[in-house]
């Protein structure tokens, strides 16, 4: 998988797929790779 492409698309994907539950998601950057963790 191309991590660069993922990093570039991740913000758009999150805003597109998580319209109301944005606060339920938290971004954590590990080794330069974005990880999405569900909270609550």
C-alpha cells in the first residue's frame, strides 16, 4: 500500500465518510502513518 497516497487521502476520506461522528475519531500519527482510532 502507498502510505503517501493514504496520508494524502485520509483527511478527505474521514470528512467524507464521517459527517457527524468526527469527534468519535482521533488521529494518531505513528511512524509517519496515520492511524484512525474509534473512541467511545
